[in-house]
C-alpha cells in the first residue's frame, strides 16, 4: 500500500470513520479512501487503498468475472483500450491473445478507435472503459468496434454518467478532454449499432464492494462539468453497458 493511501486511511479513521468494504480485484478488506478531483469534487469511500481500484473498476471487475466464469474464453482474442492494470491482469491470464492499446504509444498498439488498423472480426471482446467520452465522433468509433468483433462478440463500453441528459460540448474540455457529459440516455446510441445492449449498474453488484459514487453534486456545474445542472442526493450509480454484435 502506498504511503499516501496509508496517510489517507489514518486521517479517515481519525476524522471520518467509514465502514469496511471488500475489493473484488485484490481482496483487500477494510475502509476505502476519498478520491479528490479538483475539477469535479470529492468522492467518499471511493478508492481501494491497496490496488487503487475505484468504483467503476470494481463494478467492471464483477461484470468481467461473470463473463469469464460463464464463457469458455481460452481461445479468445481481447483488445483493451487505455488498459487499467488491475483489469488487465484479470483478462490477460485467462484468454489466448490479449492486446493493449493506448493512444500515448506506451502499449503494444497505438490505435485510433475511430479508424482501427485491425481486420474485420478480429477479436472476441473489446474493453474500453471511460474512453468514448474523449472521442469526437463516437458513432464512428462504435461502428469500428462492431466491425472488429466476431459474430456474437462482446464489448464493455462504460462512460462516466454525470448529467441528467447527455450534453455535447462541441469541443474537448481543456481540463479533461471530454467532448460530452453523458447521461443515461447516452446508451441509446449503442442500441443503434449493436444487436444487444445490457446495462448493469451499481444496484446489480454486491454492496460490500461499494460500487456507488458517493459525492455532493449540488454545487455543479464545475470546470470539469460545465453546463451540467446541480443534482440532489449523495448516492449516484455507475453503469456498465455490455453490448453484443
């Protein structure tokens, strides 16, 4: 555990005690720590202090485990965009071929998700976690993902949901590179491309993994969420769309 997270835990136990949770990625058991985002605000009980997994990673890990346990993935080819280390380990050890792509050029592949240099029906699975909100023409990206998937192939394509209804900015935000603030209606765009779209949210996961966003949004809009209206409440859901070709 990093020293920074140890200090967060000590501070939290002294001033803001919270219940213990279990991380489905590293099996840590105990309190999760605050995540501070200077552009959006503070999320409580957000990050696993052991592996760093946040709410979306823990929910996606639950979804991936279900997929991996219910399918014979030993011959699968997987393409993982902007790969998270903990999810990468979960996938790479189970499938036949695993390809990581990052636009920075730090991975095996450097792919433009709107113009993939991969053949038709190349892979069985695509994972792109919080990627599409950074893409100006996400419909083109969705069509490319559909093209490279084998028949019956599966893709996990979550985006951050922090608006009541999707807001298009028309240009990327300087602070985050987001072209839009997605709302729940964003997933209708997936239905225009894929034959099956299943939405799994925080309510579908065990509460002990703490899959919710615990934050105050009544002070929004912020620099990281311009034009997003304030929202009441303190508990918000994460969503994982699982699509099939």
